[in-house]
C-alpha cells in the first residue's frame, strides 16, 4: 500500500526526499543565482514593510535613528543565514540535521522542536496580516479568517511539490513585488516627513536596542533552515558565491522595505496606522489600481511562507524514527493546519503578535547560531564525516551544546525586555519596557560556555 501511494506521489511530481543526505551524484540544482532569487522573493514581501512601520509607532524612534538600526541589525541577522547556506552544497544535509554535529541525536530533536515552533509562528504571523488585507480589499465581504485560509491553501499547494517547485516559484515571485513597492514609494514619497525622536540618553538607547532586537529576529529567522535551499547544489559550488548571493538576497529587500515601511509612517495622513491599515491607506488615493496593488501585496505572503512550510516538515523528520518514516507531504499538511488555527485565533492582535514573536525568535536563534558557528570553525575546522548524520553513536553526546544553549537562554532571561516581562539587567534602564539586550547576552554567554564545555566533551568521547 505505501509503495503504491509513494509511486503515485512521485508520478505527480511531488518530492519524496526528506532529510536524507543528498549524494553528490544526485545534486542537479545548477542555477547559482537561485540563492539570490529565493531569498529576495521570501523577503521582498509585506511583513518586512510592516516591520519597518513599528519603529516610530511602537519604539518611538526618529527616522534616521531607525535607518541606522535597520541597516546594522539586518547585517548581524543575515550573516548566519548566508554562512549556513554554504553548508548545503558542502554537506548535502538539511539545516536542522546539521545541528546533530553539535547537539547530538537528542539535542538536535530539541532544536528541531524549537524550529517547528518558529516555522509555525512565522506562518501564523504572516497570514494574520494577509487575512487583514483580504478583508480590506473586499470591503469586509471576505472575513479575515477566510483570507487566512485562502493564503494558506495557495502556499501549501506550492510547498507540497518540494525543493524544485519552491525554487521555480521564488525565481520569479520577486519581480511583480519589486514593481509594486516601487510604485508605493513613488506615489507616497512626496508626503514623507522624516522627524527626529524626542527621546535622549538611555531612553533613546533602550529604544534603539529594542527595535534592533526585532529587526535582528526577523532577519536571522531564516538561519534555522538556510541550508535546506542549497542542499541540491553540487559540492563544487563556489561557497563565496552562495554566501554573497544569499546575503544580498536578504539584505537588499529587507533594508529597502523596512525603510519604506518606516517612511510611510512619517506621512501625516498615515501617522498612527500599523499593519494592513497602513498599507491600504497608503494605496487608497490610487483607487481601483491601488486595490489591485494591494492584492499583489497580499499574495506576497505566499512567497514569504513557502520556506517556512517546507522547512517545517523537514524539522519534524529530525525528531527521528517514526517521524522520519512519515512522508514530508503529510507533515506539511499538518503544519499548515496548525498555523491556520493559530492565525485565526490571534488575528485581532496583529502588531502585538508580530513584535512579541519576532523577539522570541531572536532569543533562541542567537545562542543556537553561535554554537554551530564555533563547532564549524573551531572544533571541526570545516571537516564533517557526513556519513554519520543518522548514526547516534557516531554523533557528539551533545551535552556541551545543550548546556551552552541553556546558559545562553539564561543570558536572554537577564537581558530580555518585553511588555509582560523585563529581565533583571534589562530593567536597569528606567524606561517602560527596559532595554532589550537579550539576544546579545544570549549569544555571548552561549559562545563562551561552548568554547569551554565542548573541549571537555571531546576529551571524554572524541566525537
């Protein structure tokens, strides 16, 4: 029965390959520029515009302060994404599977659960915004929950077919979006009124760092599945090309759109508006053409959510055993159902949901990323026995990485600053929500701990 089912799936063009290593002779993805177009399409989307709009409305920063934050923290967040993308061709392994070479068999399962939560959360946050826009485009005829269902269905359709179809879609999805955002800029630019912030001293610095955490979280959110989209490229693929194409594919759209979203909030007619209300108001002077552009903006959610949905299924398979034997397609469908339910339930609190979730993502990805980077450069010096990827007894014990991660998360606890919780160090600044330095403390503390503990682990089991 299962053989017939899989044969039917394969004949329909749906990818059967899961987290299994892709052998060098099976890597047929030769389009090096796909490393740019995939990330450009995934980031040249409405949620990036929404993120920039938070700078003045939520964090009370001035225009140029916000621009500095956007550029600086995007660079910091994108660097791990670009580096991890180079490991796809080098190792032929998916990103969460590569975690096994630091966290071991059990520890990688814990990281996979973290990533599943991240993938579902990103998808839910994105479709909330999309559902809101569908409701506005139709003047309330189509409710937000129906818009969420429509976007999720279209996203799932592409994702089910797998790696090749994901790249085919993302290869062109960025082109119409570039046109739409260019029109928004040209039409809205005369109304932009860049203003300075009234905040000074520690209060201003606290806002600077807190908005930076949000920007960082959005950018580095791709790092936990970066290698998934270069894994079918040959071993001989130039790593420098992969790195810079990935970096620019993320950096150019993120910085441009976040600054555009920021600039829109400086227009007097748009001041105080966030999310879908901001963009529909910006396009309303264009009448019917504006509504058409709003439709394209809404469809950009699909390009943004496709990587989330595809990597979600692969992360579930990292849980091992039965999870790996269940086809990737099944997990894609299950994940889609879950984020649709969450999206509908949380749709009435978009801005708060976006801000809180992005900060949460930044927190765990900082320590996780630094552990993998140190493992690669310090302890393995770029050399992996890739055949050990699915053999628990040949992988590291993983206790050093796990302990380091939790030490990093303790650093997060000390430096986190959110509406409902302010850490002891974050609260030292006399500001309503403190100063958010959670991801900085988390990454630094995890990195120091791993440098010490991994050496002890290697002395005991040499794995």
